[in-house]
C-alpha cells in the first residue's frame, strides 16, 4: 500500500532520501536540503510530495516530487511547476523503479484530493526517457485529463561509458589552450568540498559572474538580492551534506574560472560556470569543465554528469552524450480547465516568440557573414612553361 503526504520542505527525511537515491534515478533539485533553501528564504512556495511504502516496517520512502506554485498574474488561477524553484534544471520525480506506476498514480490522487492545490502541472525540463514520464502520460489519458507535449531539446551529458570526446579538433584546442595558459604561470585545478571552503569558493564564483557580461546585462545572481540570498542558502545547505562543491581553475593562486557542482546518487551536475574575461582567449571555462569531468568520472560512485546546459552551450562541444528533455503541460482533472488553457497559451506563445528570435538571429548572422570581405588566394603567373 502506497500513501502520499504533502507538506512544506523539511529535512526529517534526509536519511530516507539518501537511501532512495541509491535505488532510483537521481535529481539533485528534489533534494530536501535544496527545497528547504527555497522555503527558508521565501524564494518559492514549494509542496513536497512524499510516497511511502506501508507494506514494510518501518515504512520506506519510495518517491519524492517537489512542485512549486505559481500564478501568471494576481487574478489568474495558480498552476504547479515541476521545477520547484528558479535555477532548478530537472523536474523529474525521484521514484523507486519498482513502484513507478503506482507512485505516479498516488501522486496524482493526492494532488486531485487536496482542494488547496492547483490541478494543472507544467513539466519543464523533464527527462523524456524517465519511466515516470511514460507513466504520467498514460495516467493522464486514463483519467480523461488534458496534456500537451511541446518540443524539447537534447541536453549534453556524459557517463563513464559514453559521451567523452577523446580526440578531434576540440581535444586538440583544449591541449593548446592549456599549454598556452601554463606559460602564464602555475596552473592548478582544485575542487573544494568542505562547507567552509565551498562557501568561500562560491563567493569567488559570484564575483566572477558579476564581473562578466552577465553582470553588465543585469542577469548575474548578485544583480538580484533575492536570488543571491537563495543561491547562497542553496549551496550552504547542499554542501553541509556533501552534495555541492566548487571547482576553481587558478593561475599563480588567482581564480580565473569557477564551476559550481552538485551531487545526487551516482550523478554529478555542472550547475553554474563563470570565468575571468581577461583570460577568455584561453577558454578557461571549457578547460575547467574538461579537467573536472576527468576527475569526476574517475571518482568511485560517480557514473554520469548532467550539464544542466542548453544543447547549444559550450559543453555540447566537450561531450557527445545527449539527454532528451521535454516540456509539457497537463491537467490532473478531467477535461480542460481555464488554468490549463491559459498555461498552454502562455507556453505556446513563448515558444513562437523564441522561434522568431532564433530565426532573426540566424538571418542576422547570415547577413554578417555575407558582408564580410572575402580573401582569395592569388597564384602568381609564372608564364609559359619551357
């Protein structure tokens, strides 16, 4: 028998959580420590759904799914976001593989039976290959609910078995950049793991990001006090349990690139990257990720790395592995509610606008390429041959 409890985030299930992620496909963004950071800072309104197997004693945790609550506008109906807070990059629930179908059904029954919860769920950045996605689609159809699956993307990823480029032009360039950078001083890569070290190194990352183009465009984490408070609490909470670290690329002791890492079960996550623009010609971000990838895949217990990156990011040039990510919206109840129709309109409108933007950028790049001067090789005339 499976029962589901719904509550604000708490750390009381930390031990059961650690046991669950050893059996289930992991998702660090569902870690109770991360969810508590959102609650502690008031960054998001999160509902933590916990599925329990009551046929064993003591009862065993077999599923965790955190959902954020959001409104498009003050007077619009609320919806549930499977990405429980901003800066999460995977929305799949963590479910014991022996209980996938029954836990998904129990989650939906719990949502439908709680009058305080919205019935519409936005599945953003959901792992399409996860058994839970097929179970969700099947269950929504069975219940007579509505669902719309939108175009997804192929996220770069790598594992010990597949996805690491060991040769080719990218590998050659990385070696050249490393050698050129080494000529500037003593180069080292450190991955700091203790809570105090992580806290200090994370401040280094924040400073590098703020000094970059993100700071100039107002999108760096330090540009928003609310965002900064949340991510500091997020990294503090995760590092306290050994689930976050910060890797630094240093030249003569000076950090020129920082990579914030997260961990869950057998997976690592390259969450955020920043680098010093003064060293941009050496590709410091790519160099750091490349070295960290080698270190992590050589670490016992780490089997795969999720880039948390879009398919057109620089990690796509480092790793050949791809993870299919899907975006969908569904209604737990029968029919099509007003909230469902509004959410579908919002998402489809956003996708159209994004498509127009991408086409405009492609045309602008093509025009720029056509306007660039052409350089032809001139072969000197040596006259008639003898």
